[in-house]
């Protein structure tokens, strides 16, 4: 598997560690929540990068295409 594919799968399945949506997978976060982060600034590090990726995915309407990547 390519590194980019693994990065995408990991981001889709990463769990939100804090806040109102703690415990949800990042792909399942509501778009307004990601827009809020975009305006306020994403956290530093890997989580921030993953949240920024989810923001771009939702902004471009690609969420449905990535649903099959969700793991139980």
C-alpha cells in the first residue's frame, strides 16, 4: 500500500480525542465543526494535519466516496 493511501485511511479512522465530538472518527465529524477549526486554527501536529485533511475532504464533497474506508 502506498504511503499516501495509508495516511488517508489513518486519518479517516482516527478518533477525535477531545471536545464535543470526542470518540468519533474524524470522517464522521460534522462539517461546521471542521469549519470552526479552519477559522480558529487546527491543533499542531498529526491531529491538526488530519483535521485539515478532513476539512478539505468535506469541503470538496468527497466524504461519501471515503465511507468504505471506515473500519469498525
